[in-house]
C-alpha cells in the first residue's frame, strides 16, 4: 500500500473517531447536564472537528460502487 493511501485512510479513521467522540460527549452533556463541560469544552472541540471534516472531504476520495 502506498504511503499516500495509508495517510488518506488514517485521516478518514481519525476523523470518524473524532466525530463519534464528539457525538457521544454531546449526548452525555444533553442527558446529564454538567457532566462533560467542566472537563472538556465541547464547543471548542467542534471548530477543529469541522475543519477536520472539511479536509477529509477534500482529500479522501469517495468509494463508488461498480456500475453494472
């Protein structure tokens, strides 16, 4: 596997993991208010997460199913 393909897959997986973590933290904050925000500022986490999603959308090609 070429290094560029590895880095694209790695970027995709890091972005997916960060998205899942942000969703879980926001859900935990919604259901138990005050449980997450004293430790992790979720609002400040969302700005780099948006940037990471945009970069991933431009760098990682979409997998298209074969046309039959």
